[in-house]
């Protein structure tokens, strides 16, 4: 009888331990779930404030991108050619855009004095174009003098230039020699035009229209 009571007490104690253990296990998932929910909620809050999406109060910065091309809106464009209106370069560019000519190259610096027989410091501006290939006598020069009193000196230099071209082609290419003989020299205001071309008359018309 005594043994039964002891055994019964042991069984009750074992059941109590088992029940206590089960109760502890049941409480842990609930605690972990709450922690996970809090962690998840905290993560979502960080993403909303610090993620890639802009804050509702952010405004696009339009001012810094207005001149993305690097130009000030106040700046003006002189056109595709880049030459100043009324300059000798602009005049020659305009003429050559209307009158087809062989490929040209510019004459500059010391070559002007050597080829045209006058000091280029007499000129305020000049644009001189000669053939790229030495099989043509075509040439165009627009010269703007600083002082109109020097125009006779410039004209004399131009005539010498025409004579030089004729001499170079006199026994070389007869058709080009004839072309050089038919050169034109036109003076208007402070501008002097020298042209050797089969289309000289058309070039003169364009020059007259462009020079005030």
C-alpha cells in the first residue's frame, strides 16, 4: 500500500514537471513572434524614409539643370559659320555658299605680304582663299583697309598678284591662264574684292549685295 502511494506521488510530480515544461514552450513562440513583428515593422519604417523613393516633401531641382548644355540663355548665337556678321570671313563664306568653287585653303600671315606685295598691317581684316590643288587659278580675296587712303597701295598689290598667277600658268594650263587674265578687282567703301573665277560676275553681285 505504501509503495502504491509513493509511486502515485512520483507520477503526479512527473506530470507536474511535464506540464510546466509544456507551458514554457508555449510562451516562447509568442515572444519570438512579437519580436519578429517589431523587427519587421522597424525595417519597413527605415525603407520608407531612407530608400530610393523620394520624400513627399522633396521638390525637383529644375534650376541646376536648366543650362545642362553649358550655355547661358543670355548668350546669343551668331549662326553656324561662327563668323561675325559683316566681317571679311562672313562675306567670303556667304559668297562661297552661293557660288560653287574648287576646294580652297586660306592664305595668312607672312604669305599675304609675299603673295600680295603689300604690308598686311594696312588691313583691318582680310580673308584670302586660294586653290587647294595647283591646277586651278581660282582665287578670292576680300580685304578691308584700316584707312581708305591706302586702297591704291592694296589695289596695286592685287594687280601684281594677278600678274604672278598669269605667269605661273602661261605655259602650264592654257585655260587657267585665260581664267587668270580675266580677273576682277572691285572696290567698295573700305573693302577691296579680288577674284579669279569663271563665275566672277556672280561673285561680284554677291559681294555688292553683302557690303554696305
